[in-house]
C-alpha cells in the first residue's frame, strides 16, 4: 500500500509505514534516499527552536534504526529511486494537516478556514513572518517556502512552516541552491547566467555603472534584471573597476547575495497570496472599495458559525485588504527597491492585528456596554491567542491566572459572600 502524502527532491513523506516498523499515531515519516541531506536535517533538529522560535509543530525525531528499500512498497522505492538493497533514512514528525494546494482545491476546507476567527488567522501570518525574520537575523535562510511547505489545519487556522532540507547559512545556500524553480525572487534567475556572461560579452566599460546597458540585452529574458541592474546602480559604490568582465560578475554576485535576506519574504508572501486570493478573491484588487469588498465576503466568513456584526465585518474587510495589499503584495514585489523586508512586514501586520482587535473590542462594548466582565474576558482571550502563537508561556499563564481569579470573584459575588 502506498501512503505517500508528499514528495520532494530528497525524499518522500508517508503517513503509515509497513508492518515491522514502529508506528507513531498522529505522526508522518520522511524517508531520505541519501545520507547527506539526512545528516543535514539531523544536525539541524536541535537548533530549530533557536532559529525559528518555539513551535511544537517543528518537533522531529529520528528512528532507532534505518532500514532497507525492501521494507517499503515498490511504488515508494520507485519514487525514492532506490533498489530493495539501498538503505533508507527516516525522520518522524507531527502530522500538521494539509498543504496549501490541497486546501485551496477543497471547498469544504476553504469554508472551514473562512469560519476561523480572522484574528487567529492573522495571528498565524504574524507568526510565520516573525519566524523568517528571526531566521534571517541569525544569517540563515529557509530557502524553500512554497505551497507544499506550508501546512494548515483548516478547523483551527493553524499554519506551520515545514521542510528544512535547504535551511542553512546565507553563503552556503547561495553556493549550493539551484535558483531556477518554485517561489524564487526573479532576480536570482540571473545567477545561472553570470558565468556565461564571461564568454558571451566583450565588455568595454571601465565602471559597473557604464557596464549595465551592455549587460541588460544578454539577460532580457529575465524580466526583473532591469530592476536588479537599478538596484546595483543604487547600492554598489561607484568605484572604478577593471575592464575585466570577471570583476563585474563578482560585483553582480555580491549584489545577489545581499538580496538573500528577502528571499524567504518573497516566497512566503507569494504562497500566502495564493491562499488569501483563494479565500477572498477580491482581496488583491487595489481599486475595490471597503463597502464592495465587505459585500463580497459577507456570509462567507464567520466566527465558528457565529456571524460577525456589521462593525466587525467592516473591520475584517479593512484588515484583509491591508494585509494583502499593504504587507503581502509589497513582500512579493518583483522590484528589489520596493520589496518589503520581513521586519517591516512584521511591524505592519502586528499593527493590523492590533487595530482589528480594538475594533472587535469596541463592537462588543457597543453590543452590551454594561457587560464589563464579558468584554474583559474577550480582551483576555485575544491576548491569550497572541501569547500562545508567539510561544510566550509566561504571559499566557498570567492571563489564565487573572481569568481564574476573576471567575472566583464573580462566583463569590453571586453567592453574596462579598
């Protein structure tokens, strides 16, 4: 039986393993066909919480032993391109739901996700942006953020980043990664062309700035090279360089390396835009009004089946449009100069979340201005959601204690003891 649920360049992910191999309910297993990528991930496992922050979904464990291809169905051996006598290297991890491609193809999953309270969904986006920002600040890159590597639990709205086979320091990534597929920032398509420029061009310019007009025709098929050349023009010192083409290629390579800090931002934004456009089809339309967008989502979103008030629906509309058009689209910009960094995106998304929570608070106050305890409990609930998403257990414990204390006080009031 073939229980494959995912495939990649280094292996396959299976839901169940054949008889004779230890099973772990609620887990999936990634099978590596080569030892080098397996060793890379095993060495990385102890550092994931430092690089990305605490996240139970990133838990990974090795098996007590490896096993041979003959332990696997022939269909899986074929996908791994191994024989019955090759060794296979397994890693176990939690089953985290469904990838974005699956979610957007299933109407019931999209409907379930639309019923998830929007503050929770935006909180998940903040979590993801924060993770790549934290990763980049330590000089590391995920390198493979795409639809298959963001897993969603539609019933809860939890989104988890997976697949760390390419997670490594910037310089190592630049040297080893083939920049030719998935959600790569378009300027990185230039990397494979740089060596050929040495052969194809007869450069007669003594400065990099003068070299740009001659470089462009040789890379015209890469639509963002014009933007990349502008970035180089603005950011590399205008020092005189030798007419030797290798010096120009060297400077271009260094310029590409300097863009690696936004590599994950671009991939994450492109992937999330795919999801948001599927959930809210009008969200990327810069000409749409708040009222028209509110009409387009009315009836399709709710809080676990409870309809939003008119004020809450307007706040949700503003939040969705601000998030897609003010954060995700700028993160996915094809022009380097206007591409938003993860740190800036994190600040903007956090502000959007804060404004949405304030609007919900105001809406509840208007609904029942005398019910102060209910309002406080809802506010504490929103704070608890944010604390949990950020892994801040101390804040979460204080909120729980405060809630319990208030509940005890309320009970005493009702009993007349105070």
